[in-house]
C-alpha cells in the first residue's frame, strides 16, 4: 500500500498541509479537518513524513476549488476510495484532453461529473 501511496504523491506532485490550508483560507485547523470529514476535501498521509496532506490544486485562491466537493461526492458514490479519486483526477485522459483536475479548474465540472458517474456503471 505504501508504494501505491508514494506513486500517488508523485503523480499529484504539489501537496499542502492542513495548517497551510487553514492559513490560506483563514480558517481554524479544526474547520479544515471538518471539510475533510464532510468529504469536501481529501487528505492522505505522506508516506515519508506521516503528515496528512491535501493536493494543492484542491485549493483555489482563498477557498476550496468550487466544483471539487460535488465531484468528490460523485466519485465516492461511484465507489471510488480517496486514493482512487485523487488518482483519477490527476491522471491524463486523452479524450478530455488533459487531466480531470485541470478541466475542473477550467470550469468544465459538468463534463467531469458525467464521466465520473459513467464509471460507476
């Protein structure tokens, strides 16, 4: 499992810590933990430091990337684990083209959620 997590950390590239997100969003750390518990964000333990981290692109300026919570919910409903959801969001898809996370950032949430729902069938 640790090898898969290490590969996932490499795939994502840039991660940020919960305290850094709390500072960027002007929230208490406990509120960031609540966002994770509520499924609006995903945090994984860094295999090297054992610190919980969140993919940096999940945060946009001073808030959670707008289409992210709903998209994470669709992926969860489709049976994706947190690790699988992050891998899917960060894996290049030639039919997009690009990565689903980039399409979300570009405002193409409907297309991404439709693809995520289709994967459940």
